[in-house]
C-alpha cells in the first residue's frame, strides 16, 4: 500500500512538474491578456470581438506565412526574389474581387461607395517614396512591425514610436502640400470606365504587375 | 548513438505538429485577402494601421493639452468624424490589437515567442528613423502599406497604384542607402 501511494505521488509529481514547465510565466501572461481582451470585448459589444477575431486571423496568416510587404519590394530589388511579390499580387487579385462585390452592392443600393479611396496629388507621390525609404530602413513595413511586436522583438516598439511621431508630423504637413500644390479628387476606376471596365483595367494592371515581376526574376540569370 | 542523433535531426522537421508548420506564401496570401474582405464587409473599412496609429497618437497628444484638431488633416469631414467618434477601443484599434494577438498565438504555437533584445544603438536609431519616415509618408499618401497598398489597390483607387509604384522606387533608394549604412 505504501509503495502504491509512493508511486502515485511520484507520477503526480512528474505530471505537475511537466505541467509547470509547460505553462511558463510568459504563456500565463499571454493567456491572462487574452482573457482580459475577450472579457473587455464581451463587455462592450460583440462587434469588437468580431473585429478582434478577424484581426487575429490576419495576424495568424501574417506570421505563419512569414509575410512582409516590405520584403516583397526589398527582395525584388536586392535579390531579384519575387516569391513574396507574387503572393502580394494574389492578395490584390482576391481582394479586388471581394471588395468589388461589396462596393457594387453599396452602389446598387444607392449608398456611398465604401473603401480606401483617397485624393491624389504630389503629396501621394512624395509620401509613397518616403514610405518606401523608411520601410527599408526600419527593416519592415507597418504590418511587419505588428508581427515583430507579436514575436517579442523589443526593436518593434521603437519602430512604433517612430511611426507615431511621423504620423503626427505628416498629419501636420499634409495640409501644406494640399494648400500649396493641390490635389485632385479621388480616382476610382469604375467612376470613369464603368464597373466592367474598371474591373478589367484592374485585372490588366495586375497582369502587367505580374509580368514586371517575372521580368525582374528573369534578369537574375 | 550517432544514428539516433542523425535520425532525430533529420526527422525533427517532419515531427513538427500541424499547428507548428510554416505556411507557403500563397496560403498566407489567401488568408490575408479573405480576412480583409470579411473585415471590409463587416466594418465598412478595410484593414488600416497608420490611420489607427495616427488617431491614437492624436488622442495621446490631446491628453497633454495640445490641440491637433485645427490641423488641416483633421478638417476633412471623414477624418474629423473619426476623431469625434473616437473611443479608445474604436474599430481600427481592435483590429490591430487582434493582429498582434494573432501573431502572438501563432508564435507561441511555434515556440517562437520570446523577448529578443537589440544589439546596438544603431539599430534603435535606424528603427526610429525608419519608423518616422514611414509614419510621415503614410500620412502624406493617406495610408500605409496595409491601408493604401492592400486596401487602396483592392478598392480600385488610383492612389493605391501610385502608392505601389513610388514605394517601389523608394525601396530601391532605401536599399542603396542601407547597403551604404551597413558597410
């Protein structure tokens, strides 16, 4: 009987030891944060929980596939490696189809067309250029920064700080650009070419982009 | 003993559980596109990061009694509305908190979640400078790579395509710059 109790307690100790080693403090902290977030989401509205879940899906795919839009550009430039660029084109292609459905539905209901449709001007060109430079300097794009935050890189906090400061400076500055040089109103393809024409133009442009990527790759050899 | 080491080294990759494996790029791309479409359908706005960061920074500034509402950027009705209807847990913040949480979950499942310290001051300076340029450029171009690139191009707006083209040029210049800095 004594041996039996000893054996049982030994195996229980072994199990407890494995359990404690498995659940490290970091994982406990993560679980606590996760439960806090879910509790807060449940408290305010289910909407926020759905948004959080969709974001989690985004983040999961982002990390699991080691995705980085900055690397898509940088690898194409430095190493003539277009695998990420091709994946980016896949995102454009699938998203365009999905977004077009949503936009057309809103249009046919008479609602304003949703989506990221913003004015164009010299500030767009300059802003995109500066963004490209900053992207390579920081070693990743904005979504990569979020991914590194999730992986535990302390450096990502500094990138975030920089983005916060830069956003404020940019928000202050964009007024000057628009007042001085001006900008034209947004260009939404279906406004000018109709829905079929706009979608066709979009697919043609994506095809051209793919050809450009293939040409970049071919020049490697 | 030797055989066992070789075997464990060789099969450790195939012994990864299914929730630990890397995904191919196209699988991640499909997942991101699907999530973005669902997000757009549900909330009416595609995924955007820099706009969220801008709004949160503005709220932080307001806590310190600056007044960014007068800036031109916030005179636009859409942006002013975002500021008025802001509550700390607005839609953009929830999505991006979710993104970080999703990355944490994926990293923990793969065993890759641990604090990684930086090596030198130069890394910090590069990070700050790069981040500043990214934030600045994102505001000038009305979006970062998630908002203007993924969202803008998918919304069939020309500003997204302009963004793509000139980001590419900027990446070329930036790559030359960083090669010079690293040397």
